[in-house]
C-alpha cells in the first residue's frame, strides 16, 4: 500500500465557520491499487491463524496485518495513543497492546464487546490459569453424565436445530460449570465455549449464515471446548511479559457520541459497518441465544439492533422515517451539494423498491447510514490531535444496482467537517462470487482504505 505521506497536497484549512461548499477538488487523492499481498487487508483471512485474533472468527473483521502496516507507516510507538471507534472483536486494540501502545476502542454490540474484552485482557497468572483449566475440564469429563438430565424445553429453537440433543446438553452442562467460576476466568472460559459452538455444530454454521437443514459431521462439545480453551491459553503465553499489562481501554458505547476529551488520540484506525445490508445483530444470533443474552428476534432488536449504526434493512421500521426528507439537517449543512446527490439516490431507490420482490428499504438504509456516519466522523474529528490520521477500511455498495461510492462520500463529508484532505486506495475487488445470482446487481464493487488528515 503506497504511503499517503507521498501525496500530501497544499490546501487551505477547511475548518471555517461557513462550511457550505464541499466538492471534489485537490484535497481528494486517488492512489494506485494496493499490492496483491495487501489486497486482503479488509478481510479476516490473515487473522484466522494468528494468536489471540483467531479466538472468535468474526467475518466482519479485518486483517491484523493492516493495523501493523499502518502503525509502522506512521511511526506509532509506545507513548502514542490509538483509537478505534468501531472496535468489533478488538483487532486494532490487540495489535496495539502486543506492541505496548496504548489504545482505546468503542463497540456498540454487547456480545461482541464481551468477546473483545476477553481478547484484550492478558493479565493472568499462568500457573493459576493452567491449574484451573485442567481442573475444570477434568471435572466436566468425569461428570458429563449429569448432562442427561438437562431440560431443553426452554432452549431457543435455532440452538436446538444446530446440535443433537445429546451434544447440546453437553454444551449446556459446560456453560453451567463455567458460570460457577469467578472473574476473569468465567469470562475467559465463556468465550472459549462460545468459540467452540460453530465448530461443534452438526448444522452448517459457517459465517455469515446458519443453515440448520444442511447437516455436517457433528463434533463432541467437550472435546471441542477443551481444545479451544487450551489453544487460547497457549496463545496468551506467546505474548511477551512486558506487553501483558499494556494499557487498553474498551468502552461499550456509541461511536456517534463518545465522552473522550478533545484532541486525545494520535491516530485512528477502524473498519465501520459496510453499507451492504449485513445484519450484525442477526449474524451472532447462535452465540447470543446460547448464552442467554437474547432468545427472540425482538430481544435481538431491542438489545443489539437498536444500538447499531444503520447498515441493514432489518433495522428499519418504515413508519419511523420519511424517505423523501431522510437526509439530516446536519449533513445538509455540512455538504449541501453532496446531500442533494444522496437524496436523489434515495428517491431513486424509493421508486425501485416498488418494482422488486421484498420491497427492501434500501432508500432509508442509505440515507440514515450517512446521517449516522456523519455523526461518527464528526466525533472522530473532535477526538483526534491536529495533523493526525484517521484511517477507515470501507466497502462501496450498489443496492438495487444504484451505485453508492461510500468511501468517496465519507471523504467529502470529512472535508466539510474540517479534515484537510482525504486519500482513497483500492484494496480489492469484491462481489465476484455472486455473478451467477440473477437476483443480484452486476455493478463492480471494491473494498478501499480511506485516509483522512486532520
């Protein structure tokens, strides 16, 4: 990935009182595409085999190598502070912690936040952790016969469909034993069990979809949990002792409205929700149902969907929005020309939805997504030090074939908020695997890195 340091342009500071003209100009830099090796920075592929990162293989994640590259590119070392406003399962924070760099992250999804909290806590006495793991697993193995008496009547149907009754009872027995532990061990082994669920399932539970009718070979829950727990302990032991207590701060909150002090951070690196109708709440339904965090679609909506940036039509109740005037006054003030273009695309989608089966509310999704992201960008600007970089891994979109250049739109919004310039570099093409789907558009899509300079 070519350094944006090589493409600085002279431009007047856009932090003015009027802030009414935002257009494509010399403040927008389009870099050559990334190298083949760097093209996977926006995917979780590299992290699947990396210690700590692999604990929970969340498909919405990105490569830890992207974080490493950026830290080295901009000389971020201990003494600096890095911020991730959409922390997810803590990829940015784990990389920073492993280098002794202080980091902060915000995550709105309560379940994902719990996983990230465990992934970023390394201050264990390993002799105690080893001893407890051996004792816990031995007792589970010797007492697993007691699982036969567990009543499955109150278990959510989705969970029951993913496991045989025998294996599900084993997993629930393990869960009950873990609940008897004290923190931080209870949280640690809960994540180990959570990570074991899809590995043990007899249904096709590969990300992002769960297909209970498609059966695969089921694996014994006790064995899978034991293997996962011991692997996590081994991963922790690979961390040099001097970094195990590196400062790392994770907040369950909203990137649109944080309480961090102004100009606190030296660099921001993140990958926000993409505008691709991906329901982040639904994709973790197996894990949240199993752990008792939720048990119905309504629970998921109340406890998760309502907290998240708008990026999926499943978050929308059309009665709550007016698509004809969806663009917020805030966005209209910051970038009036851009706001008019966005409203035009919303209007087009409002017409198109009536001609498609399902009549998906892409119009509202697009408008509200950029309203939300404007707030997130404004807060990001506020908490960054002058001259610092804010780096975003993003994907563009084409709902019903209407192309939405997400990275460019966010770059233009950023200029209106006061960022000095932005650079866009394509990482990879995407969407090719859907070419045979006649119900899908055929607009070429990509994943890019957007770099903002304050």
